[in-house]
């Protein structure tokens, strides 16, 4: 049972803007809900916007693994003119001279190879722990760790727009996939550069951007926006008894 004055446990689908970290968003929502225990079901980079699923209440936070295990959907714009140390716009561009830009057919053929289980090397600037330390912290200290490739699951990556030097993609994948790594890999394989200009997470499992509430401003009656925990679990194929 929730503490007096606090809402019943539930899930909040938040549209996180570019700028705040996922933990900053958690802190803002927790404060707005009278200090209720709150956690997120999968980090979204500060540069990225879109769906951030928040579990609000003790029972909901215990159920986070059920929401983290869902598939993800993203939309991204990738600049093929340069690499950056962070694989996005937070670091200075390192331009690559491209005498002949890749054709649409070449780009589409490459994207078609991203199907099923692939090996992907996470970005150096990520929250992954290497030898007990956060990779991004070591990278910022001038000690970038050696990142090991790991298997990730991809359902589909396809082009939806853009013209040289920008390509716009939609991505359907499972947890653990890094959009910034994809930008780098595409650039390496095409003989161009590659870094993300924008990243928007459009869905986390059944929770989509159209149903998300804004962070700034938050709805006045934020508690009424919570999806009851039992209903949220049903949407990911789990009943409340299984979650306990």
C-alpha cells in the first residue's frame, strides 16, 4: 500500500526532453509525487528525447525488470560527414573527407545487414561499467576504456528520410542496443563519418510517445497520469501475481 497522501503504484510514460539525464527526470517526478519511490526502466541519454518509462511506488519499482525487457523503437538523424568522440554532438566533429558520397542503394544494402543478433561495441561515453568503473567517467578523465563488443538483437533498421550528408533512420531493437554505436559503425562501413544529430525514443514496448506526458511542464494532477501497475503489467504480458 502507498504511504498516506501518495498515489497508488503505477507507471508514468514520460516524454523526456533533450538536456536532463534520466535520473534528473526521475528526481523531478519523485518530488512532484510527494517523494514516492521512483525509478526508470531504461536510461535515455541527455542528448536524446522521447519515451522514458518511470515506475512510481515500491511495488512498481520491484517490477522494473518486466518493463526493461521490452523492445525499443528509435528515430535518429545521422551526419555522415564526421565522427565525434561521443558519437553525438556533445564533442567536436572530426571531419572525414568523402570524395564520392554513398548511394541510397549502398546505404539501404548496409542497413539490411542489421537483422537478428549482431555484435555491437558500446560507446566509450556510456554508463557501462568496465573494471568496476563507469566508462564515461574514465573517458572524461582521459582514460577511455577498451569496450568489448556484445550481442544485441535487431528487428529492423530502415531509412525514412534525409539527403547527403544526413540520413534519417527508424530502428526497432531489443534492450542493450546503442543508437550512437550504430552511427559510428555505419560511418566506418561506408567509408564516411558518422555521429547522431538527434535521437528520439518513440516506444518502449507497448508504451508510445503519443501517450507520454511532458516533463516541463508536468501535468498539474500528475498522479492521475499514472497507469495502474496491474494494467501496465498486462500490457507487457505479465499479471500482477507473476510480478510479485
